[in-house]
C-alpha cells in the first residue's frame, strides 16, 4: 500500500492561477519535504517541515508556500504559477532528519502551466 | 561545494545483459550514500543505503559498492530486465551541514534503457 500519497497525479493550471498540491503519509514520520524536479534534473528541495517547524530553502521563490495542518498532511501552494514552474513536484517523508534516515517519496504530481 | 556526479548520463543495453553505473562525490563530511530508482513519471524508490564502513550492499539483482577513500560508488545490475528501464539517482548525505537543508546532495541520474 502506498505510504506517501500525492494528489492529484496530474494538474493543469493557467498562468497566474493559484494551485495547491496535496501530500499525505501513513508512516507517522516527523519530517515532510517538497521537491521540484524538472526534466532530466535532480530533485531540488523547496522546503521541509520538521514536525511543525517550517524550513525554507534560501533560493525558494516566495511564490511557493507550504502548510502542514497535522502530522499526516502537507500542502504545496503556488500562488501565481509561471511557465517556468511546470515540473514534477515530489513529496517525501523521513522519520527524522533526512541525512540519517531513508526518505520515502510519493509518486509525484506533474504540473503543467498553460 | 558538495557535488554528486553520475556517469554515464544515459545507457542502452540489451535485456539480460549486465551494466554498471558510476557515482563520484565530493560531499564532506560523509554520512551515507543512497541509490534510488525512479521510473518515468514516478517518485524515487530507495534501492540501497551505505554508510562509511560498508563496501557493498545488495538488493536482489542490484549491487552497490562504495569506496569512501576515492569517494566513488557504483551500482551493478545483473541480468537486466525490461522493468529495470528507469533513472538511477545517487544521493549523498552529509553528517552536518552541506547540501540542502535536508543534508542531501542529489546526482542528476543515469537514464537506463533496456531493449528486448
């Protein structure tokens, strides 16, 4: 059974129209991450939550926001998507800090911006 | 700067053949190295994780090796199957800071295609 679930699998939005991507986990892990992955590129960390503590990467655009209302759920909000934001968005979890723990990834949400 | 370089960028082999993928890294101080398999349009799935003291680790037909002295790792796939077609990503973890806030530095991956 899937342990990290991302919805939807495919999302199409219009330029400038806000969009929210969803991630849920059944592992009860403390840490949840959002990565952006463009074609043939390595995943790029946007931010992560350690429990309720939000950690933003320095180069993550302000256009990207995140919410974690409880342990199981984490959302990625893109306030005004641009054409350059079209990518695969990966959610991952780990029991504790990723450097010492296996990360479990969801299947990803493929975002298209028209 | 922490970096992970993978080679080759892409590889095509015939079904049933073996292949070896390479990963060189400059991440320091080193904590562990992971290999992930990422099917097209899916999230990465962990294959192996190795710490400093481990030289080799197997997961079915996948065998990873680690040389912490030369900072090199390889992933060997034996008797390849069509389902092995995927990207294989090498990820290195730093002990403290270094890499992203997650402490991880991702390679760009090797895109492997298995032909019947």
